[in-house]
C-alpha cells in the first residue's frame, strides 16, 4: 500500500477535480502491475493497473489489488472500477480509505463483497487520507490546496540579514521546485519577496505542462506600474495582487490595471491581517485552479500557518550554517510565546534531494479532512 500511495502522489496537480489515487497488483508478495490516476477523465488507478497486468499476461485471479481509495461503484466520466475488478477475476482487494462522499462511501466495498471478493479496508489509512486531503478541501472548504515550499539552512535561515538567498538549496532541489510550478495553478509570494527577488514565478523545466501558473502577490503596498519588475514587464495579465481595500482604490492600482494586472482587495482578519482565506476562496470561485504553491518569505509562511491555510509543507534543508541570529527565519512575525503556543506539525516523508534533505509535513490538526473552525461563509474579495 505504501507503494500505491507513492504512485498516487505522482498525479499531484494533474487529477483535479478528482483526487489522487494509486493502485498496485501483487501475487505472492511480488508486484505484478501498478497504476495511478493520471488526469481527470483518464482511466482510474485500478483500471490502469489491471490493463498493465493484462498486457503482461498476468493471471489476475491469483492476485491481490491494493488501492488507496475505495473503488468507485457508479458511472461518471469513466465506468465503475468495481465492474473492472470483477471482470478481471480479482478475488482479493486491499483498500486504504473509503470514499469520503457520504452518498457513495462504502458502496464499492459492499458491491465487491456481494460478488464474493475478499475486501480489507483501512490499510495505511492515515497516508491514504492524506492523499485525498486536497480533494476534501475542494469539496468542503471550496478553496485550492496550498503547498508551502521553503528552503533553509540547518539553523533555520532562509536568507542572510541583507536578504541574500541565492542559493540556499542545491540545483537538484531547485529543479524539483520548477517541476512543482509546472503542476500548480498559481504561485504565491509576498510583497517583500517581489521587491527583493524580482521573481518570474514560472516553470523553467522540461517537465512543464502547456501553461504557466498565475503569479499571486500578497502586499499591503502595491508597486508602481513603472517599476522594473519581471511580473509587470513580462507577465502583467498573469499577475494578481491581493491587497487592502484602500490600496485597491489608489492611482497605483489603476495604473497596474492598465497594464493588465488584476487587483483583489481582501477583507482583514480580527488581528488586522489580510484574510488569505478570502483570496483563496475567490481564486477557487473564479475557476482559476485547485492548487497553489507558496514560495514567500517567513511572514507569509507564518500567516498561512496561523490562518490554517498551509495544507502541506515541503522544506528543503541545506547542509549549511549561517550562525547569524539576525538572518531571516523560516517563520517570523509572532511575539514572545511559550512552547504550548507553538503550531504543531507532523512529518509525512523525508528523502534526500542532491545534497539537501527534503522534509514533507502536514499540520497536526489535519488528517485528510478540512480543519475544524473553517468559516461557513467568507466575504468575497472584490475585483476592481
């Protein structure tokens, strides 16, 4: 099942509005075939694995199918996977987690059992629930999932005290991040990153898909239209600024609109911060996409975490030490606290990427489901 989970992750950024799903077929403990859901409208993971097994001449009646999500038992864009399983002659199925849809959850399992198939449910369920966490956000919170990417030294610094950050991580990690940009619908940064780094926020990788992600900039201080910024000079129609109501009414905002930029004014939270949830919800409501990659600095990272909007964290940890207490931290902006007020996370994966370690985490309060306390309704930002 762990291999099925890893296969399912391969579909990240490509399956929306469907969830990521992986499947593996084994015989006597050996992997005979595998598959994952590659795109919305494409065959489901189970069907991909069955097709691969048939092409290899495998006798499926002797095999077990392992799938991260309960096989569907209804007609959608594709036929029901339960039918494909029965027709293939598979007699044993291991399922990671049931379908979260209360109207169909358990239906596929019940059908397979009625047909005499041995079914086990709940195998590596936490990991399989994580695999569909973004899908649950789309369904329950009506917003895109947010992947927070950070790169830091061993002492937790993302840049020197002057803001110099080229480069914290190695070339392999940077290439991997470009691959991520090619799979998401938007790349989010703060105004500080815009001014300090003048980023392109594009995917410059051979793995890029046909379109570039939108550039999203959160700032309480809009740039001047004449500023020599790459986003303004080369990508104005793909750039959206999230700012305050006052800033959205300024001559600066009008000049940016004249370039082709979009200006969204966000409401403020009770603490006076821009309500990032409102921006995400509006992004989703406008049909702009399902997944956003945040590459901002420590303050934006903390704002997302505190507002319960950092759904995943990918941290590239470089084998370097700055040793400067005034250098820029991974997360910043909170006042003096005790450890009981720390924001809790849980590790989901670790691996080496070139010379760096990649640590993947999710909030402890999230287990493949929308977090408690998500507002039922959010004032929509206005696109002026």
